[in-house]
C-alpha cells in the first residue's frame, strides 16, 4: 500500500519522522509531496497511491478522480471542508478527519484571545480580569470542553449550549447548560464560538444574537469566519462601542475594522488555531494510524462521509 502525505505547508520534520514510522511498521510505503506550488502536482502525485493525508490542501474532485487506486483520504485536523465529500462518496472513497488532536491548541488560543481582550490588546490602558466573569461556550465538542476547563481555571463561571450533547455530560464538568442559544449569548461576557460552517450555521451569528451580550462583551471566534454575519457585525460594532471581536482568521471586511474599530478587535494573519508543534505531531500520527487501522481491520471510526 502506498500512502501519500501531501502538504503544501509541511508538517514539522519530527512529525514526518513519526508518521513514517507508523507507515513503515505496518509494512506500507510513505510517499511525500511537500511545499508543492501547483495543484497539478497533487493531481499527478495521487495517481498511484492507495491513501492520502492532507492538512489544508484541497482534495478536489479533480484530485479524487485522478486517484485511480485511492481508497481513503484523511484530513489531519478537525475540519474537512477542503475535501470534496460528494466526489469521494461517489467513488466509494472513505474520508476521515482526526477530531481532538488539535483541540488543546485551539482552546489555548481562545483563552489567549480572551486575555488580550480583557487587557485591551496590551496597549497599556487599564483593563480587566477574567476572574469572576461569565464564559459562554457555543458548541461543547472537543475544543469547547477544553475551553470550559481552562476558563474554570481562571475562575470564570461557564455556560454552554449544544443541543447535540447530553445535558448530563456537560453538567458533570461543572458547566451550566442553557436551553436556548439566545440565553447563552445573554449571559456571556465572553463567548467562545466553536460551531462548524454548514448550511444551517453560515451567517447565523448575527446582530440580534450578538446584541444580547452584556455590556463590555467580547466574541472569540476560533471556528470559521463564515458563521459570522459580517455586515451585521459591523453594524453592531458601530452601535455598541463597548463590544470587541477576536477571530482566528480575518473577516472579509478586515480593512473596515482597521479603519473604524481600533483597539476593539484582533485577527490572526491566517488560521493558526492548530499551528503548534504538538498539534502537528498529534494530528499527523493520528492520520497515519487511522489509515493503517482502516487497511488492517476495516476500522472506519472517524469516517465523515457516511451514507
């Protein structure tokens, strides 16, 4: 079996070494495509392999159709919107992600942004503390759970809304469950956003929802920019000079923020939530392990294109 590790932005050398060990120990062959500059290189490289590991690389329909022997694609990370699921499903290719492997990195970034918001972007102006403040978790998955734990360590009172997680499972972590998303925003001085971007959630975080947040509130977005209604966010920032927005990827109207809302926002230059050496190693090894388990025993635990 040949496994292609295709990374325009490569894993750390230490991670590649450990991935190769996983593959070699299983008796398979690892093929590397790193720092490629043209999508055509990926289309060509996938032709003769049985499995594909990607990070943010685009596993498009063209790539998938080129993989004549391709049986599985693993996205090393939680999101998988860079893989054409429909094309993969049509060809009977299993697509997986590696949930949880980047969670701590993203959670720490979220709390770092909260501290930054509390201290006014470290500008020297008098700020506030997280101790005693309310923290809302919108979606209590792997990342949300860790954000709650770290927030509790700062002495924050934590609330969560997630209709897909059992109330008892959230409450056992010492987190208060709210039954409506509007109530979550209404209680949260800091709101940590972890919902995926899909047809139901895109632009769902809008003016009406955000305006329910208390005075001096801050929205922390380490999810996707698409879930924010950007035009309505601008309106809110104009109407409420107390409101702050911190995001792990700049919105489409970032230049407008720079011109009008100085000191009340921060955007990372690219999505960096999972960009730690530890997360890179964890996600890469998990991807290799899942492929080996799939070929050895048919394990499809983390399949995301189930029919």
